[in-house]
C-alpha cells in the first residue's frame, strides 16, 4: 500500500525530510526569539506541535543558547541605519511582531504611529541653492547637447534600423578608399 499523497508527494518516500523540516522551523523560532525576546510559555506550549519544539518550560528543545540581538541593534550594525532611524523603526515594528496576538496593534493604531504619520523626512541639500541651480543648468545643457547629437545622427542615418543582432555590412566603395566622414568621429 502506498503512502498518503498530497500535491503529488508520497510522504512515505520522503519521510527522511521531516527532521530537516523540523530543524528549519526550530531555527526560525530561535531567530524570532533572538530578535524579539523569549516567547511567553503559554504561547510556546499552546500549539498543536509545541512539544516538538519546546520543552515543558517553554525553552527550545534542541537549541540551547540564544544570542539576543534586538531589532534596533540589527538595523544599526547589519543594515547601517542611524541610531535614531533604527530606534524609530524598531519602535514601530517590534509591537507588530509581538508573540501574543492580543498585544499587537491594530492596522488603525499602526497608521497613527509617529513613524508612519510623520510622513517622509525631507533631506537637506548638501550644496547651497546657488550651486544647485548652476549644477542643474549644466545638466540641462548637457542633455540638450546629447539630444541634438542624437537628432543629427538620426538624420544622417536615415531609415537604417540598428539592433543588437545587426552585423556590419562592408560597403564595396568603403573598402577601396576610406570615407572622410568615417575618419572624423564625434567626441563621446
């Protein structure tokens, strides 16, 4: 008799995957606890498969030592957030990720949080406004020049279509004598 099948998987053939799956889940639980603190015993032992992961005290069965790394420290040390930004973001996210569902804020409460309701922070320009305007005019002039060069090239090329698949075709006249236009190229 064959094992129970679901989505085309014969579980008797793949029974060896169960320890790997449990190990991955336990690693995930450990990461959550390292980030958010210890899971309350009632939550840890309240699930259908809790005994697979937790002992009777609510500690992980197979992972003994956790290295706690609070979210604000993760954001600063790993993702290079400023202290203020890390603290503000962690202040918003940590309550949302609380292990106890009743303690989590509602969507409406999240929208009222200062991290969301404050709106985007406006960054101060690094150059004085006079330099910015001068820089913008240089950029505008450069773009106009590039546009003019493109238009001149389009006019000179006519209806020739160029693609990545195109291969150069040798013109019989150009092989005998070099063209004066070909020798003078536009600066890039």
